[in-house]
C-alpha cells in the first residue's frame, strides 16, 4: 500500500490523532502523515525532531507483524529516529494522555516549547 492511498484510508484512531497533530496544533510541532522514511511508511513523523508516531491495532501484538515492527523500530532508531507506538484503543479513549506523552518525552530530550 502506498503512502498516498494510506493517507486516504486512515483508521479511526489515526484520524483522531491526526486532528491533534495537524497544522502544528500540538505545541507547534510539524507532523506529516503516512510519510516514507528509510523504505518504510511512518503513520506520523515530525522531521524536525526525528520523531515517528505509530498507531497500531491488535494485529501488531503478536506473530510475524510484531517481529516485523520490532525490526523496523530498531532500524529506524539506528538511523536516529525516536519511535512511539500507541494502541488504537489508547488513542480513541485517551487522546489527551497520548499527546501529553509525546510532549513529555520531547521535553526530556531537551525540546523547548516556549
């Protein structure tokens, strides 16, 4: 599936998170959705801070998909990216804490939101 089509076919959780991230709504951070990075397509990426946010359904919890995700995350982190993974349920039921987690980790990395 290519990035352009994935942007049109976002899950409910991805669409909800996108409403919080788009247009620099989250502390002025610029995010792109379904962005190709290093041969993968990231759900959301903040290039300025090399941050990737993935929103996963239950099929990511075990088996081959879990192993693929672990390898993908390790590779992207080797390339200098920070990768967050959130469950669809977390995004749908507690978007505030999802966004706060993103902000707090960036603050720990020294990002100043003033």
